[in-house]
């Protein structure tokens, strides 16, 4: 069975997750994975860009490097990047056949979409010197957490996926920080409670969780500013760049500004066209970063939302930069009922209409989720 067909039979989303399944299966097949130096990335926002900054720099420095990220926007191949490029369909099919020969049938059938994809990626990463491994939505219970880690990078932690991670910031932070095996570098945090949880885990688990600034020198700050200017990075993306550079310093690797020339990840405050900015953000922290980056501008927001997102809060945050909202149709069960979204927009006194086509005279911000960006790009390609 081809990979696409195989994965189509697995649901993308779950109301409950069996957190014992991935560790059980891994114990049976771990001899087939040569994990080299795994840099595990956990957090709420910035995992993808931090990972791509780091992986791109490592590859530019001459190391065979892999990056696993999720979800994808248009093509599944976006999730699995090796030495500067997304893997080919042929390579994916070959790895799928090999993974099928390794796994027991009952395990192959039982694994979730993300669990199977994680095994698939890690099998393809055999032989790489560095593996940049981005967690999905969690930390210690995430499918990526079963693999031995050389270092964990912790991006900003905020409220998201509360039905799985807990409703309090302490619960969310604990889930993510418990993924640390030995050493971690933690980015600047919005919530002080995250640092308190980190201190508890340091004492409880005998691990090192060190603040980013400990690995950033005055010279690093100069080069970070130069790279940011060169790549036209917003402040929050510059913070993700700083975390990747702190990682390089931890690893004892010397870097140059040019090593980051090809490190931007599509869909993260991307100037898609002269009048269109797209961003896959989907939570309040992402909205705050967008507003700060686009302060002073006014945009037509192309938007839709999942039921479980704090979309009223997100729209309140975005309101200062929004002229009006155009709701883009997305045919997914997780998407909020149109009537509920319209009511929220009315309550917030935001004008809205249905998105039909791109008007060259308007300035657009496409934001809300990977699904929103995907739907928009498909319309634009028609």
C-alpha cells in the first residue's frame, strides 16, 4: 500500500491519545534507528522557525543534517527535510516499505498518523550527524520524546491544546519541560510560572535547564542583528534565531552570518506577494507577535478557526491591525461553525464577508492555522 493511501486511513486528530503506545513500539524497533545527535524542540510557538534556522546553519557548516517539522501546508514532504531540501516522493515510498518490514502489523495499524510519520522520518534520518526534531503538541508524551536527546530547546510556552496539555500554564509547562533528558536551553518566557516549573524539574529530575542569555555573547548579538537585517526578520523571529545560535554555542560550533542565508521557513510572517502576508499562527501568543510585527498597518484578515482555539481572544488581539475579515471556507470537522464565528465577529464589531477571490487593491493578512494558509494557497493557484 502506498504511503498516501496508508496515511489516509489514519485520523489526523484524536480526542484521546494512548501515551503508552509510542514508547511500547519504540522499545521493539529501536535497534533500527541510529539517532546521532538529536536536538529536540518543544514549546508552543516558534518551534518550526527555530528548527529551520538551526538545521540550515548546521547544513551550511558542512554537517549532514535533518529537520522534522509539522504539520505541513501543502505537501507531506514538507515535514521531512534533509540537507537543504524536502525529501522526494520516491525516498518516502522506499522508507515506508522499509518501515513496514520493521514494524509488526498490529503496531503499524495501531500507530497514529503522527506516530507513524515520526518513525518514518527517523528511519530516513539514519546516517545524519544532527537531527533537529520538533515536537508535535506536547513534550514528555509527544511521539518525538522517545528518542535519546543530546539537547532540548524550549521555545516560548503559552496556552494552546488545553484539552490535551491542561488548562493552567503550569500544567502546560510541566508537560513540555518534562521532555528534557539532560540539558536544555530555554528561550525568554512570557509567563514567569514557566521558570518556576523549570526550577522544580531541575531539582526533581537532576537536569540542566539554562536560560538562553547564558549562551549569547555581545558578539552574538551583533551577528544576530546582522542576520535579522539581512533576512528582514520580525522581532519574534529574531528571538527564534537567537535560540538556534545559543544551541550552536552549546555544541561548541563556530558559525558565520552566511550560514543562515537559506534559513527562512515558509508560512512564518512570509511576504507571499506584494500585498499578501501569510502566517500559520493559531494562538494568542502568535497573534501578539503578528500585531507587534505589523504595527501601524491595516489589513484584510483572511481567517477561519478550529473549534478548540481561543479565537475570540485571538481576534481581539488582532483587531488593531484589521480593517475587515474575510472568512475562507475549510471543509474539516474541527472547524468552528460559521454561525459561531460570525457571532463572535459581530460581538467584536469586526466587519466580515465570505472570502471569494484575491483583490489586488487590498492588503491581506492570511492567518489562523496551517489549514487557513493551505486553503488560501489552493485558491490562489486555481
